[in-house]
């Protein structure tokens, strides 16, 4: 393999730049030419690429976002769009691609590989931590730290006003961020798409227990896939007949900002690992490059795409244990 491309796809995540940097520097070190594909699969479909050299990726390891931009590309979902992308790859001599993105981006990469035989090495670029084949995803740690810092501040107001606060964090299909934030922020309860049986009614029931323990305020973390902050706050107000409940939606602050050292290291390990996988496996490469218990791993995309990543049951248990409250449905 002589030429490879690197692209970021789907929602941005802090650490994507560190990944692009590792791909470029590792690729150049192995004697490859590396092309940056602009705006995810959109750049591939339209042939918008540029060669990246070492100084192009200087000083970006600490920056959020991505210098090659990211996008969602409806055309790539169609065979015709992927055929155009393959034509550009052939014209440019690009034989392998590093795709930094989430499950959808991996689904697209796998389809492209099946149809056109371009090597695909996926790196886990999503804050959601919902990909099989890696312990953590690039950006998850940063997003969680951002959310925990916000929760600590909200807790001050909750305590001062004897209020219940509902904090909505990202995660449309996965409660991974919500669960980690709940444990780290010492939240009393967490609402998750994976556990729909725990909702506002259970939170209301917990209030009685909380009062008995002398608690006059509560922090409820809700993953966006389990309900909106406002909706959950309103439902708790109704179920507790008039308790003072406020909602805070953290939103996109979770997607940006300087990546934590954990995310920079994960991005660097997987970015470098992706280039090595393309070089070692050539056009046969259709793998997710993750990190499992500290080691870089290669998992076939067939075993990753569409596979749910279960939440760690012990963390879920810890939210209840550390709050001292017991959810009625689990008692
Ligand atoms: P993420 O990678 O974060 O899960 P998306 O689900 O939005 O983000 O997917 C990113 C892009 O990947 C889509 O805009 C599309 O271009 C491509 N993609 C997603 N699913 C498929 C698919 N089944 N086939 C082809 N391309 C896909
Ligand atoms: O995939 C990351 C994520 O932040 C999800 O948690 C969220 O549901 C989604 O992206 C929102 O993305 P956008 O608003 O950019 O479509």
C-alpha cells in the first residue's frame, strides 16, 4: 500500500485531531503518502482531498473538532455515491482509508469495502462509547469530564435551593455517558435508554427515601435517549405534586473542547494502529482498531457494526449503592 486517506465522519468528538495526526505521522514514517479527505464521505464522493504532510498536523493534538472537518453524507448511503467515491480513490491511487467515526460510519466503510475492495481501518471516533471492540471511544472521556464539571456546579444550586435538578446529557441510543457521569458526579439516579423501566415515577418514589436520609436536593442524570431534561423534570413535578424541579440540557458543550490525556492517547494508539493494520492486511483490511485492556486490537467490522455494547452492570449498581437510595423496582 502506497497511498492512504484519512477521514472523520458523523458527529465530531474531542481527540479526532489527535487521531488524524497519528495517522499522518505514522503513515509518513512507513513511507506512505497520506491524503486528508474533507468532510467525511462527502469529500470522498466529490473527490475533495488534499495531501497531508507532517507540519499540517503540528499543534493540533490539543484541539477539539477536526482539521479535515466531518459531515453526514446521504449520498454515501446509495450505491451510486459509493461508486463515485471508489472512482476518485482509483484515480488518486488511494488503496486504504482510515475512518474515524461511529457505528454508522463503520457501516458505510464496511459496505464500501465489500463493493469496491478499498481497505478500511475504523477508529472509534464518537463521544457515545457505544462501539464493540474497544473499551472506550475517542472523545468519551472528555465529554464525561465536561459534563461532570457542569454537574458539580449545578449541584451547588440544587443544594442551596433544596431542589431536584435533571441534567440531560448526550447519548441518543446509549446511556454510557449518562452512567459514567452519574457515578462521577454522585447523582442520586440515572435514566437510561437501556433501562426504560426506571422513569420519573421511580425518581419521585426515591424522594421519600432521600428525605428520610436528610437529603433535600437530588441530581438526576438523563441520557437524551431516555427522555428530554424538560420532559423528565415536568413528569417528576407532576408525580411529586409540586416539588421544585429544574432541568439543564448540557448539549453540544460535550462534543467540543481540548481532549483529555486519555482521549489523546487512545486516539494516537488507534490512529497509529489503523495505519499498521492497513499496511499489514492491505485490501483485506476491514477492521475496527480499538484498545482493549491497554492493547491495540483489530476486530472485523462484521463483528462490530450494529452490535450493541452492553453497559457495565457493576457501574449501574454503583449509582444506587453510592447514593444510599434503593430504586423501588430493584429493591
Ligand atoms: P456515526 O458514525 O457517528 O454513527 P452516522 O450514523 O450519522 O454517524 O453515520 C455517518 C455517515 O456514515 C452517514 O452520514 C453516511 O454517510 C454513512 N453511513 C451510515 N450508515 C451507512 C450505511 N448503512 N451505508 C452506507 N453509509 C452509511
Ligand atoms: O453521536 C454523538 C452524538 O453526540 C449523540 O450523542 C447525539 O445524539 C448526536 O451525536 C447528535 O448529533 P447531531 O446533532 O450532530 O446530529
